[in-house]
C-alpha cells in the first residue's frame, strides 16, 4: 500500500509539474496499475483460499447456516475478482498496452462455446437461446480469447436484461456492404434501451439504471471493454434498440 501511495504522489506531482513529460506519466501510470492489480489480487486469493479451507471443514464441521453464509462470501469474492479483472483489462486497453495475439478463429465455433457457457443461466432465467450461423463464414484472423470475452459480455447482457420467457438469438453473416467483414448479431426480446442512452452505453461505468436499488447486477464495464477490443481489431460495434422493444448488439470484424 505504501508503494501505491508513493507512486500515486509521484503521478500527481508529474501531472501538475511544469515539465510534465507525457511518456514518464504514462510509464508511472502503467507501474501504478500493475502494482494496484497485484495488491488487490493477492489478498483476494488469500481470502478465497481461506473460504475453500473452511468449506472443506479443515477447521471443523460446519452447520447448514454457516455453510450458507460461507457460500454467500464465496460468491461475492468471485464477483469482486471478476470486477477487478474487468477493471484492469479496461485500464490496459485504454492505455494501449494490450497486444493482440492473432490466430485463425472459427467465429461460429466460438459463439457455440460462448452460448454453452450460459446455457444454465438461460435455463434459470427462462430465456431461450439459439444460434443462426452462416456456415459460409469460415475463419477470421483475431485474438480468440478477447473475442470470446466480447461474446460472453454481450450474451450475458442479453440474458440478464431479458424477461422470463424471452428469447436471445445470436447470428453470423457476411457484412452486406463489404464482404471483407463478418457480422455478429446478438438479439434479445428484453427491456430495450432508449435512443438517448445509446451513446453512453459504451463508456466505462455507465448503466441506464445506476441507482442503488437497481434490479440488475453489474459494474458497467462490459460494453466499454467490448468496444475497445472490437476497435483494436479494426472492427465496429453498435446497438439498435428502443425502450421496451428488445435490443440488437451488432459487431463487425475484418476477416483478415
Ligand atoms: N441487452 C441489453 N438490454 C438492455 N440494456 C442493456 C443491454 N446490454 C447493456 N444494457 C445497458 O447497458 C449498460 C451497460 O452494460 P455493461 O455490459 O457495460 O454493464 P453491466 O452489464 O451493467 O455490468 P458488467 O458488464 O460490468 O457486469 C447496462 O447496465 C444496461 O443498462
Ligand atoms: Mg454487462
């Protein structure tokens, strides 16, 4: 923590000093983020280990209530770990220090994988999820892990913001105006988004309902991460939606 404080002070002084050198500020920012990341992740891993040990009854038998509370703590540690990961991924993406690891990616196969990850959640939320692939879309050159990250963010949103009995449809096509692109659509029949809010969605920490009493969990980082990943691939992402009429999130990626 002391290290973090020192770095923060140096950053502040640099930022206000007359001979502020952008490169040095940038280097300090990266150093700050990397230390902050370590300082947050290490204690969290220790808490997670302790929870696992208690759950395995290493410290003695647990009664049902104790197990219930422990599982509640476990779920929240997992949630916090995801938020920390998203936060640092976004910081990396924004500072431009993320390098894509480009390979041949079968986008249809990855969509099937992403849908499988959410099949249980879709069942619990009573949302039907289907895939309409264009099988003429073969492989694209992209960073597989990052594209999976985009797909999981968009599919989880589509399920999260749907009503019971709703439907989510994912589809692939070749992009109409330019055959050098593949287009992926994630369509839902959920709550929809008012046109006036479309612009702010892709900014970090932006949620339509940001009240403390809001119904949907999340930290408002998912779409900001998606936008940066897609743009890093020289693609585009946008939303077509109206309040109460479902949403369609669309992204296009160059094949090569
Ligand atoms: N499919 C959708 N239908 C309706 N609203 C949506 C949809 N996807 C996103 N939104 C709106 O956009 C906001 C930002 O989405 P984003 O994925 O960035 O954040 P989040 O889902 O709230 O949190 P996180 O993804 O960090 O867990 C959401 O809070 C919601 O208001
Ligand atoms: Mg989200």
